[in-house]
């Protein structure tokens, strides 16, 4: 499959932003990036275009903890009528000490998961996922230390010990076997390139 259309949620910062940038550098024709507000998504799209020197970013407003916003995003995608080939479900939040409930009556930390489900099912029902589309679920909350009793794998050390420093091979092994990956601050772009390279190799 030719690199065509990708959709990345939570692409205004962090891993989502880095993934969108990596996809552009890999030659994707269009990358739909979502943000909680259209203004923020447009700002991220402009920054990404300036960094990559490619005009392939389409901003889309998507507030995952608001069902109406998900439906609006789906309606906009349906209006465009182009099937998505790569769906990266990345947006999320780390729960705090205080329990927060959204206007829809959902615990805030769980709302993005439900919103992602609503988005994916909506895309499927509208035939807006191509037949060979890949759906990837990514999250960095545990890697940031937000989940108690979480053990980590230091990817550079793991790669050096078992894969002669080949971090791509190390990540492939980790994805197949399930160990958790140690988060390295300010290294989201390198992490995203490893994830995108591994998943898009099958496209």
C-alpha cells in the first residue's frame, strides 16, 4: 500500500506530534492531526509544516471526552470522503489524585478511551477505514510513571545487550513479547520514529 492518509489523535504535543512529523518524513500524502480545539490543531499543523517543509497536515478538532465532538469530527471526515490508511490512537490523560467526571458523566481519565472507541467504530461504520488500514493504540501514561508498580525496560541498554545497539530490532522484540519501555524525557521524536517504522513496514 502506498503511504496515503494517516490520522493521529493528540497530535498537538508529545508522542502524537512526533509521530505526525515522522509520518510526514516517511512520505505520507496527508496526515490528519487532531487537537482539543481547531485553533490548537491549526497551530500544530503550521508548526509541523514548517519543520518538515511539507504541506500535508490537515487539522481536525476532536475533544475525545465529548461525544458530540467525536460525532462532529466523524461528520467532517465523512464529508471529506477519504478513507484512512493508518489510525494512531494516541490522545489520553494521566489521572490525578482527585476524581474528575466529564459533562457526559464519564471519569475523565477513561473518557479518551471511550472516545477512541467511538471514533474507530464510527470510521468503520462509515467505511472511512481502507481495507488494509492499520489501527495502532499508543499511550505514554505508564511510561511517565503514572501507573504504580510498573516495571520498565531501558530500550538503549536492552538493544546494546541483545541487539548490538539496533534499537529498531529491540523495539520489535519488545512489541512482540510485551515488556514495558522506559520513558526518556525529550525523546518523543526518536520513540515515535521507532513505532512508526515498525508499524508502517507492514503497509
